[in-house]
């Protein structure tokens, strides 16, 4: 293998800069498994990592990219063999540990997941961290009683990465999906993914500030947070649940205890970063099987190179991206 490789490097030495550079293999952090990266993806956290005020990266220079899929080229752990296809998401990848926006990544073996049968590296990163978060949200909701016969499931931020994948996965499982978006032009996209109903962002927010509103949905996948989460909680049916995984709508949730003590609503926190390894592997197997949408590639908005990444990272922060963006490594 080449001793040098291309990577997107974020640096803050005097002046903040994001640029494609060549690095040597010995610049990679310690780890048991060296992966030749085939694909990564674009996530909101990646956009923050490439901003000087993003409060994500603590040490510079840094290679962002919170997920990756590729092929093992060296391993000191017997669980992984040279030539094996793998994926990795979460932990410190792309935050405190060099990430997926590079031709090579060296990782601790406990962070690495064998690529399941039924998924290609490209498909794994069409999912990416966002897709894994959506799957984890659905699994947690099902564990708390969500089922297709109980009524509609709301997905907020439905054109984003988590939201888009959640819509497609829920539709595959036979759920009736109400997809909420602030982008009316994206209605056809969401209907094509399997949504039964398009709900405006304002309709979700209507009645905000009231402790309880009319019960509208049995459950919700919420990657938005903020006031939208508070309004959603007030409209969940008795005994239902909301799985929250994001903060694009803010970190403050102006709610009351009423949905919890009068309707028995559950608020489920979804953390895909430190999800236990055994659960992580089982869930990726589900993502290759019963949760896999028939048209997974319909989620893909764009496939880009390292050199095109800065523009895509700006777009995701500015809510100018619909669905998923895939990063193809050289």
C-alpha cells in the first residue's frame, strides 16, 4: 500500500482551514485495524467539525468523518482478517480520533463491525451514522410498544439523514408514517420513500406551549429536539413514546410533566455514539435484513469526492440537503 494518502484535514494553526492534503500512514492514530476506506457519509456533526465554532473538535490538525466502510488491509486482532469488509460508526471517530474522510483509517478493533451479508460498503454508508441512529430509534420504540396496528408514527425533520432513513425503514415494516418537514417541495420525495402523510413543521408546532393537545400519533422519531419535541410530546397517544436523537431545533425543551404523568408517554434518549458493541452488531444485521428499504439508493441525494466535501458540509448545516450524501474515497 502507499505510504501516503489523501485526507480532508481541518486545522486551526493560526487560521482555521479545511483542505484536502496528503498524509503519511504514520500520522494515523493508534489502533488494531487498518482499513482502506471506500465510503463515508455526510452528517450534521461532520459539518460542525469543519467550523471554528462547532465545538466538536478539540485537537488539531484533525480528519473528520464520523463513519466509514471499507476493507481491512492490516490487523493485529484475530477477529478481523486482511481482505474482510467492515464498517465503523460512533465512539471517537471523526471527533477525537481521525475519521472517515481519508483513504485510510486506523481504529481500535472494538469499534469495528463486520459488514453484514446483504449490505455493500456503499449501502452501509448510504445509511451511515444517520441510518444507524434511525434504526436504533425504531428498535427502542418497538421495545416500548410501538407496532403497525396502533396507528401513525410521526417522523420530524423527515428530509434529513435520520428522518429520511426512518421514514423508509418504518414504511418497509408496514407502519403508517406521517413525515414532517419545513420543505413543501420535498413532499414527493417523502411519499416515494413510503410516507402516507406529509405534515408541515408548523402543524407539528401548533398548540406549542399547551401541556396536552389532541392525541395524534402513537409514537415519533425525533432528530430535531427543541420546541418541536415539546409540541410532539403533547400530541402522543396514551402509552406512546418519542425517540429523540438530535438538536437541530435547539437544546431547550419547553415542556411540562403532563404528557408523562397523565398519558404515560415515554421519552427515549437515543445515543448512537456509545451504543454497546453487541447491540450495534445485531442492529446492523437488522439493517441488512428486515429494516432494509427495498430502494435504499432512493435515499441518496449525491455522491461526492473529498474535494467536493466542504460544499456539502456547508449545505447540511444550512438545511440545504435532502436525504443522504455519500463520500466516495479515491
